[in-house]
């Protein structure tokens, strides 16, 4: 969850501290204890996990802003759509965190009688198979051959046992994006309705509809409640984003989860699209090295001017000038002759060798081209 950045990247650390302060009255566990302290075991509970995920995403986005990387368009998978809305200017940071905390509490309070699994097959085959298992629903369309199914635990067990498809169970506490989430909808709708919302300032793809948000959908409380219950149309949203012909796609989070799904989607829906895929952090890798490598990949692909002052700000680093290199220079030129008249430089040398080159050390000839003798 970005623990290595807490000690090495001031902008990331400052953003987390800001989030911690804003959440002080919204959660019974301090954010930094939850992420990196003795309360880390609580991240198995969705009410705490949702807070942790969003705050790490916010801190990563703030770090990227500080070093000169800002999005041209955004989308978010399920909970991530709230963070994407903040990045697009729909929510303020205090409102984002307040709604995130409430969302986690409401979903935690829903009946914990269900579970989820990833099914590897095409959509028509899955839809036909689910007809025999009432209560199971498609919770997410992640890629053409990767869908998440959600529903009662007993029914899911039967489906896993008899399904002709490869089914991978998910370690979850609830059947998210299913009928079990119905009790959360009304209170979350009311909370969003009492929140000032602004139209997005950059293109923002909805993973509830798979299409671009407009001013109406982005500020509609029913949309944000519906994203708790409805299926996540991530693959469709990725295809929508690809219509902008992106040079680089960033996945913002503590470990790559969505990039393989997005690549698989575009390979089928837009085979000519070939952006650079950049992920911020990866489990088991040095956080700072991983994030700086991602920044390098972004710069190499896009040529974007980075904010070097922002990259080094607050790190108390000492700068040293590199020593100058003592180039020893020689000058060379060719004197042009009249058209059609062989000049001295055209005459062959002895035994047909090329003509000698005339050199000088003073460099006053009008046709002189200087170059270093040593290219080291």
C-alpha cells in the first residue's frame, strides 16, 4: 500500500497526512495505523479497505501532479470511480473521503451471505449458463473473456462445481454489485444528494454505463448509488477511453490489477491501439524505484516535460555540478570551386588515394565546420 513512499516521497506523505486529518472524525482507526501500523489486519474488512485504497490512490495522484503528470481523461473500476471523479473535479477531497467512508460502512453492513468469482468465458456463454443458477449476477464485465459473478454462497458453490468454465474464487466478505447491496442504495443516494457536485473538467468515462460522463450523470446522486449495485462495465469504459488514442495509460493503485484486463479488451475491441501501459506500484517491489521507473517510461513515451523541482522538493538533497569535459578541437573545411572546374580538393592523391585534408587550428574560414576530435 505504498509504505515505502511514506519515507521517501514528501508529496505522497503530505497527501496521506491530509487524508488522515480529513478522516479523523470519519473512522475509528487512524489512517496510518490502518495502512502501516498495528491495525493493518482490519484491511480485510471492506469499511476499512475502501478508505485505504482511495487514500493511496489520492496520494499517488497528488505525487504525479507534483512531478508534472496530469491526466487527460480518467475512469475508475467500482470504488475507483469515486477517486476518478475527484481527479476530474466532481468531488472535493473532503467530500470524496466522507463518501468513501460512508460507502464502506453501508456495504459492510449489508448481509454477508454471498461471495464472488471470476469466470473466464465469453459473455453470451456465461449469460446462458447463469440461467440455471437463480441469484447469481454478473457483477463486472472486465474483459471480453473475464467477468465477475456475484451472489449467494451456496449457489456459487454449485456453480463452481458444475460450470464448464474456469472459475476463480475471490476472497471477499460480501456479494458486491448484487442484490445484497440494495440496503446501501437509499442512504448513499441521500448523502450524495447533500454533497455539492461539479461537472467534470476533463473527460471522465463511467464504468456504470461504459460511456462518457456528461454534466448530468456525473452530478446525479442516483448514478453514484447505482454504482454500488450495478455491474461494472470496465471493458466498455476502457474502449471508450481508447477513442482518444492515448499515448500512455496509468493504473493508479498499490498493485497492477486492471492493466492486463484493459490490454485484453483493447486487443479485441481496438486492435490498432498501442499505448504505453504504466503501473504505479507493485507488490514485492521497491516502491520508490517502481514509481520512478514508471515516470521514466511515461517521459520516454510522451516527451512530457517533468517538474524536476517537484520531484526533488522536500528531500534535502545535495546537488553537485558535473566537471566540464576538456574537448580538444580541430577545424575542417572544403573550399568550393567554380561550377564544373576541378578544385585542389578534387585532385586524387598519390596512387589514386583520396585528396589530403587541410586542417587548421584557428577556425576563421567561412565554411568551417567544427567537431570534436574525440567523441567520448
